[in-house]
């Protein structure tokens, strides 16, 4: 019997063998963290939803070739990351081709901030108010980072992926991943200070304040 304690790898192998329920469990388990990663990579909610759908479609189509040689999350986030990169390239081409291409800060669903798209849950009113003020600034700070630093920060901080897996997803060494995370934290601290945010970033990348 497959249940909540069944590993991702066993679930994927069960789905490969034809158990549709196993796929449903995987989607419930990983949809939110994967969407959070994609949303922070693309900074556009509508585009992120499209990429998320493409990610799960790719999982379905690739199921016959799946082998449990690596962690399922490594395989899943590699698919999501590659689709994010493809989406970014297509968007860059569209913006270059059109003089009327909307900017990231445009109004409408695609221009919604991450703070609006992902409301806080289970937080005190004081903490919620602080995050409501800081989130737009954190988004600006994240956007100012080089892409390779930003994706490491997002995978580690928002999706909780270990450095070793991030190295496999991004195709670089674990030491390089840790170095990018360190530079990302330094860059975020510096940028947030310039934006007037009180507090600091802990070593895991979380914003802390007095």
C-alpha cells in the first residue's frame, strides 16, 4: 500500500508501473514548493503557473524512462529549472521583438508581487505586517542578484533543497553552490541595507529583525 510515508522514489516507480494514485500523492507533496521555486525564478505568476503545468506534464511523459538512481526531488527540480530557463529565453526574445513588451512591474496578474501571490499563513499580525513591508524589497533585492546566485538562494531557502542536490540540479560542484549561496546572502544583505530594511539575513537566508 502506498501512503504518506512512502518515499518519492517508490511513488514514482509505482506511477511508472501504472498507479495513477502515486502521481497524485507526488503532486500534492511537491506542488507548492516547486511552484514557489518557479514563481521566484520567473517573477510572473501566470508564467509560473504555465511552467508548473509543463513541469508535471514532463514528469508524466518522462515516467517510462525514470530510474531511481538519484532522488526524485533532484530529477523534478532539474526539469523545473530547465523549463524556467527556456521560459526566460522565450520571454527575453518576446521583449526584444516587441517595443510594447510589458515590464516586470506592470499591473495585472503577471505583474503581481510575490507578496501578493504568496500570502503569509499562521503568522502574528506584527510579523505579518513586517513581512508585508519587507517582501517587495526582498523581491527587488533578489532580482538584483546574478541568476546563478538567485536560483541557488531560492532552491535552498524557499524549496529546502540540500546543497548536494542543488549541485546536481544546477550541474556545478557543491563547493560552487555554497559559494554562490554565500555571495547571494552578501548581496542581499547589502541591497536590503540600501533599501532601508532593518534586520539581517541568517546563514540559511531567512530575514530576521528585532
